[in-house]
C-alpha cells in the first residue's frame, strides 16, 4: 500500500488530501482505541440479540446462546444508529470527523450507517461504486469503514482500485461463488490494479463514492470480519436519494445527521424517513446489469 495513503496517528496532512483527491482513498491505522472497539463489539452483539429494539427478521435467541452463534445468522444491518445510541455517537467520532472535514468540507452530514458481521463462510460484496446507490450532486460521498475486527485477505478485507473514475461504470451480471450479489462492475482489465486493504481493528478506511471497491468471501473457519461503515457528504450538497425506490422521489432527503460545521439547509428541518433493516444474504439492489 502506498505510504502516502496512511494517516498516521490521525494527523491529516496536505499530502493526504492530495492523495485522496487523486486516488480516492485513505487509511488511518488504529484510529479508534481498543477500548472503543471492545465497546463496539459488545454493542454489535446487543443489536443482533434484539436488545436495542426489534428489527424485522431478527431471530429469537435461545438461553445461553453465544454471541458468535447469534452473529452467524446475519450479514449486516442498515441504519443501526437509529436504535443504538453507541452507534449514533460514532457518527460524530472526533478523530473520524477531523479527517472528513479535511477531505470533504468543513460542513459534513451523515446519511447512513451499516454494521457488517461477515462470519466465516459468508460471501463478499462485488465491485461497486457507492455513488451508484447514494447519489450526491457534488461527488462528495465518502465512506468511513471502521474495522471492528482485524481485516485480512483470508477473512474478507476490502479491496480497492485506486482512483476516482469520473463516471458511474457499467455493471454486468454475476453468477460466481465469491460475492453475494447478482451483478458487479465490469472492470474491463482493471483487475490487476486492485489492492487488498488489510488493517488492524480500530483502523478506518476512507473512500470516495466513485472509487471502485469490493470484498471477498470470509474463507476462515473461526474469524469474523465485523465492520461499521458510515456514509458522509458535503452538507452544502443536496441528497436526491430515494433509498433504491423505498422512499418517494426527492430532490433532497433530509434524514441526515450533521457531524461538522453548518447545515445550509437547516431551514428544511430533518425527517425520520429510514428505519433499520437486515441486509439479505443475496443482494439485488438497483439491478440493471446487462444480461
């Protein structure tokens, strides 16, 4: 991995901003303390045990059932910050927000959280660009991928193709065994540029909404690859996001959380449009791949 991509001790420098603008990603090694990571692990178990409120699809927990067996039943939950005060606080984690303010804008809002619990044997996520799913008007979409476990090639770490393509790339049908998706980006010879992003628990990977990324299956027998992923953007940009058709069309979805600076659209107020939901094993979101 290019050393210019590493934000050591959370100290963002001008060269990091320039690197992000060109290559679309940054890695902040062990940005989050181990005590905070331990708390996130406990919170993850509590959420999937139904202790933070019931979400449709959560299964009953038998007495004495260990956390590992509970978590093996699931892939991920979207919008956990809406039922978990601990996850909600992480949206505005000072160390994360400091970097976001440098690579996006002094004014930053968050529109989504996702809590992944990739258990041994679970499939990965195919190549994609987040902007395809969450459209912004100024290309400022940024993911903050927080490693709750060590992420390795064996347990399904992120893979990234450095760069920020200036367009949404063509998607094609996928029918293999590596990904839990029915389509993927047509890489057209870009595969050789892909790099694994292996990180220790507590590290945070930042990547732009146009940057290509994926993750492979967890091929271990006993290692989870749990991660909290929050999505942010420039607060000055409106958000025409209908949650993949789940919500009425809108020019500016106001189900957001301000994490830094000022909200130019504060006069619109905020809404509670989204609710937590469990991610399905096979993902068929916005499928329009050529077949």
